[in-house]
C-alpha cells in the first residue's frame, strides 16, 4: 500500500538547518525509499539533497512541512519529524 | 562519464576528512571529500556553477553545477556559532560564479580566538564519485583538489 503523508513541525535545532544538522537530517532521509520533500513558506525542496535543504535557510522556531510519499512513509515521517523537532546540533 | 576538476577553494594543506574532529564530516555524512587546513584569508568557488547557498554569517557555502554536482565548503568547524564574526561575504547568494571567484574573506586568528578549529571540509554532496585527490599544499583557485567522475 502507498501512503502520502504530510506533517508540519517547528524546527528545534538551535542554529537552524545549517550544514551539520542538514547533513544528519538528509542522511536519515536517504535511508527511506519514499520520496520526501521539505518546505518552508512557498519553497519546497528534495529532502535527500543537503544543498537543497540548506537553501531553505530554516532557523530555529521556523515552521517547516515534511511531505513523504512511498511505502515507508509512516516510518519516515515519524523519524524525520522527531529529528527536526529535536536538537540536530 | 565526465570528469570534473574541483579546485581548492582555500590556500592550505590537504587533510583527510576522517581526521576532522567532527563526526558528521569525518563519517562523510555530508559527502565525500577532504579538509583543508587554511593558510590564506579568502575562500573561492571550487567550480563554476550557481552559488545556491551562502550563509549570512559566511561560514559555509554551496555551489551546484548543471551536471548535478554539489559542493559544500565549510570554513572551520562549528563556525556557525560565530554568527559572522571573522567572516566577510564577498559574493551574493544566487549568483553564477566561475571557478576561482572569491566568495568569502575570513580571518583565522579571529576564528581561533573564539575557540574554533580552522580545519575546513570541502565535500561533494551531489552527483559524482571522487576518483583522484590532491595531497600536500594547495593554492586556492589554482590547484585541483579532487576530480569527480560523473
């Protein structure tokens, strides 16, 4: 069965999604088969590309939206949402 | 298969990425590459492409090329915490840059006074595999740092 899931989270990482936390997030995203996007305001990017994720310029407290489409969507969205809400470093 | 030469973005000495004291870079989570122990004051574009990301604080930038190649230059470790102190952006995010275009000026002494390690990872986070890599001393914008096969 295919799932398409969406979740809005508040970014917890204290320096925002800068290079290091983006790398950790993307590394985790790449571990899932689903297609995953991350968006802030109107800008949506591939969550499996570090540089794309960095272009969002997301800061602590920003609202970002995860969209996950694929067989492991449920697992992926739980894991990735909790990473974004926590302190990625 | 195309080969893309990635120039050194910094003057300095090439250091193995695995020996960088930051597990995210050392474990290559951000991508394969090397680090440079910088001796100069300016960071330049390692390839021609779009400067898709230049942090306001100047501590890191990323360039993407038409071939899906993405390069990230991170000047010093944990330098996001300096919020721009010791860095001065020369280029503008979103502009097209030629290999060798100056992107950021930085001052090693200021960064080290704030307790940060100056080792600077240069990683390939997009398409391509590193097939050859420099060692020893490299010059910014002049010497090939590594070659990517895409």
